[in-house]
C-alpha cells in the first residue's frame, strides 16, 4: 500500500523568488502560514500569518475559509520537521471536508523551516522581519 502526502516541499530560495517577484501577491497568489508559537515575534517571513501549532486545530476552519481561493499555501515552523508538516496535513484534510468544491490549491511545506530561511535571509529585508 502506498501513501501519498497531501503536500509537497518548497525551498527557501523558491519561496524568496515568489515573494520578490510579487510582494503584493501575499494572500492572493500565495500565503505563508507560520505555526511557531512564542518565537514568531523574534523574526518571521514578511506577510506570514501566525497560527501557532498549540491552537491550530481550534483555528484551522477559519484558516481554510480565509485561504480557500489562494492557489498556494506554504506552511512552516522552526525546522519544518514536525509542526509545519503536521499543520499542512491537518489543513489539507480540513479543506477537503470543509470546502470540497473550492478551486485546486497547492499545499507546500518550507524545507528546513524558518531556520533555513533565516540562514539565507537573516538581514532585515523585504523577505524577513526581525525584532530587536
């Protein structure tokens, strides 16, 4: 029996290219969903929505509704090894049951998470926001 993941991976460079190409397209052509908790305020990807993993189940239906027409939704946590992929799976399952007639959507997970993104784009830029 083969098992298929409801998401694919995107690299930091691919995401950066997407953001740079059309910064005003956030929440129209793509959405970045950061599922980190308290560490979100220490730095984040520009335009990222914060839906902490601790409360993700409680808020996923609202997120599905908010993003139902966005063609690409990218999830991440610090390393995208557990929380980010789990949130992407929960989102995909919820979307399938809540809005089965919605347009197709590509669900992605940021490979190496925010840590990998930050390693490439650490300085304050159009791609990252950092406090302090």
